[in-house]
C-alpha cells in the first residue's frame, strides 16, 4: 500500500477575516509594569482610590516613573524617617469579622430534598440536633430505643414524604447511594461522596432512600411493636363496655315496665286513630314537650311522679342502665373500624415477616436489627389480635340484638349511631323531673304547714300570743314571763320627785293664768289655790310666812292635787307604753321575725283604747278646772286696805279640737290682799 494522501488544504479564509493592518500603527515604548513595593504594612490600611492616568509617558508623571531599584530606595528612606509607621498608625482599617461562617459552609453543601421536607427534618429530629449525622443514622438503622419510643420521630419516618421518593430526587441521589440488594454492596463505593450533601440529605439518603425496597414495611412493623398493647387495651375496653350496657338494657325489667306505663297512658290520652302497640325510642324525647294546663309540669314529670309514688320498685332503673350515659359518646361504627384495622395490621406484619419484604434479611442493611426487634413482639400481638376478634364479634351480635329488641332498625346508620344517645337522654330527663317534682312537693308541704299554723292561730288567739312571744329557739320572750307586769307595778308605785311636783304645779298655774281671760266688771274667783303653791315655793326658798288657807282654798287645793295626780298617772302610763313598745321591738329583733297581722291588729286596738282613755282624762280634768273656778267666785271678800289683782283668763276649748266649740265667757277674778304684809311692804299698825 502506498503512503496516505496528503491532507486536503483548508478552506480559504473568509473575506474580512484578516487581523490588523487596516490603520497606521505608532510604535510606543512598552509601558513598564507597576510592581508592589517590597515594604508592606503589617495591617491593612484604608484604601486611597485613584483616578488613574492611562498614558503617563507624555504627562507630568513620566519623570516620576522610577525603576524598581530607585523605588525601593525611596521606600527605605520613608521608612527610616518614620513616615510609613505614622501612616500605618493613622490610617489603619477596621477589621471586618466574617459573620455566619458556619452557615456559609452549610451553604456550600449540596441540597437535593425540598425545602419543606428539610424544615420537617429540623422539627422532627430536633431532639437529636446536637448529635452527629453518622450517629443519628446509626440510631435509626439499629432500631435504637430512643428512636422507637419517640412518637414524633416514628410518626415522621412513616409519612409519605419519606416513604414515597420522587423520581427527580431519586435520580439526583443515585450517585451518592449504595445498592444493598447487591452482593458486594459493602465493597462498592458510591460514585460521589455523600459528605458533599447537607445533614438532612445524608440522613434521608442512608435511611429512606437506600432502604426504600423495605422501608415502609419496616416502619409499620416497628410502630406495631410500640402501639399494639395500648391500642388493644383501649379498643377492647370500649367493646366490652358496649356489650355490658347492651346486656343491662336487656335485663332491666323496670325499664320495660316504665315504657309500658308510658304506652298505656299515651294510648289513654290519644284518640282511636292514634293508638299504638309500641313506640320507638325517639318518642321518649317528646315526653317533655307535652305541658299541663298551667304550663308548670310535663308528661315526663307526671310519669316520674306516678312511678315514685305508685311503683317505687321501678325507680331503680336509672342505676341499672346508667352506663348508657357514658357509652353514648362512643361511635360504634368507628369503634368497629378501629378494631378491624388493628387485627389487619397485625396480620399484614406477620405476612410480611413470613413471605414479604421483611422475610429475607440478606437484603437488609448489614446493621439493621428490624427482624430481631419485631419478632420478639409478634407472638403477643397475634394473641391479642385473636382476642380482639372475639370481642368484636360479641359486640356486633349484642348491639344488633338489643337494637332489634327495642324496635330499632339495626341496618340504619343513623339508628345505630343514636341508639345509646336516646336512652341516655331519657335517663337524664328522668333525673331532672325527679328533682323538679321533689322540690315542688317540699314547697307545697311547707305552704300547707304554714296555712295550718295560721288557721290554728286564728281559731285560738291565746295560743297565737304564746306562739308570737316564743322565739325561734323555743325560749319565751320577757312579755310572756311576767316581766312586763312587774315593771308596770314598779312604775306605778314609784313616787315623783319634789322638783317634778313643783314643775307640774307651776305649769298648771301658768296654764290657768294664760288660758282664762278676765274682763273688768266681772266677779273674780278665789285665787287662794293659785297663790298657795306659789307661797309654798316662796316659803321654802325665803322662809317667809303665808296666810292660812280657807276652806274653799283647801277644796281648790284638793282639786288641783287631783289634776296633778291625773297628769302624773298619764305620764306614768305614757312612759309604760313607750317602754312596752321598746321591749316589743327588742323581742322582734331577737326572734328575727316581724309581728303577724293579728299582732299588729291587737297593737292598733290597744293604741285606740289608750287614746280614748287619754281623751276621757282630759275631759275630766277640764271639768274639774271649771268647777274649781265656780267655787272660787263665791268666796271673794275684798278688804279696804288690801290691794286687788286682776287676772285675765282666756276661754277654754272644752271639746279638744272638735268642730263644735263650747267657750266660757270672760270673767273678772278679784283676789283679796293678804292681811299680813310682806318683806317689801310691811303692815302699818297705829299706836292709837
């Protein structure tokens, strides 16, 4: 074979492709490069911003472009003179600390998962934030107790965001992962270093992504080991409670009798076209809607009252079926779904261990201990699942039977949901009716007893007085023990003081002087009785003698004394009445209850009788005063040497403020002078 043909020449150059040669070029000397001075400041100084000259060769700066040696020599001279040190001291720049250096390193890491998933990692694994990434991965793979018993972490690891991996994320994570299903997975290194990823991406890579072929089954089995016991206790307890309440409803004879009583009374009330042989439980809620004619009681209240009074042996039905109040909050259908899910979960996990994703440990991570952890709990879990199935079957059978027994449709979802609630509402309303009826009966009983006491008091006033005077604690008041009688006797026996007598006489004298007007030309009565008291007062005060009173004067003194006695008796009676009223007020305050209507009537009658007696005494006193004045008119005997005194007396109103007035005509009363003199005017005696 001959030599290879020579290479074909290249295409001719395109027109206009030549470079340069179009314009005349000036040969300039090469611009010398500007080098840094060999003496540099120890710390960074503030920068001086130049506006540089592009061509210094033709400017003033051409002479100031020394060589490198001359420049070094110039800086050495400036350093010796201390210029550079002074510049470094004056224009030192502030050091700028780099903030968020760690965050910049994190930002240098590569992020693949979404921001939402990354935030969820931060929140869910916050407890392990101080632990290294490799340690967190080891705890999750080894099924550590801190991970299994942390509800937040386990709920996060079973989310679809973790279990379901998007295709785009899978493509990006593939170069950093290992395939643990292969034979030499331990010896095979990933194409790229996983340490280039962020902390969250590394955890996601080594757990959910690399174990994605059994991750979902793994997390479900681990969750079962933690939750199968508490879920069994909760669900089985509700199932047994429903069975117990259903049996109590079937065995309650009292409830059946009460429902029969309601049906009988209802048929009695209804017309012939509304007669029924039975009613559904929803009709029980309408019993409280039927009111009586006074709108005070309901049909439910009537039934409760009849049962309590006529059939007391049925009243305990609320204790027999009291469980319906707590069971009404349970949703039977949801409870049935929860029980079935519990049983199916245990069956599925067991099937996965037998022939599913968890059956071949060779495909697991070499350090994954899920098989050992789950197998330890599966025996108890299978036994509880079998027992749960028995409870569920018994609950369904009992519930359907009791609904059919009380006439409800067991296939109706609404009826199944509200069956216990209807009976619970009936029990609650029954208790309310009982409380209402008992309260009304007690009120009625108290009212009847009060009316009986009032009726007995009206028929026997003596007993009423005794009851009124008796306190609430059974003790007798002072008015019923004779204290008032002894007090009145002491007041009557007590004699007034001498000063009181003088004051009363003086008031009576002044009253007579100013109320009887005496006109000239009329005869004047004897004033001995008016001057006797004054003379006695002057005798006690000055020691002077007074003339002896005449027979008419003695009679007048007796009448004035009688008036004073009447006034004193009146005062004593008034004081006794006021004290009695005060004692009655104290007794009322002690007993804490006001007087009855009968007691106030007696007090009013007593006051009226006292007013009448007081009015009679006043009339007697006026009559005695007028008689005394007539007697004094017949005993006037003036003397030639005695001075005369005239007293003007005003007419008296004898009717005490009544419409018809009987007035006494004005009289002139002449008082004879005393035969003996006084200290100021002694009697002159002639010697002849």
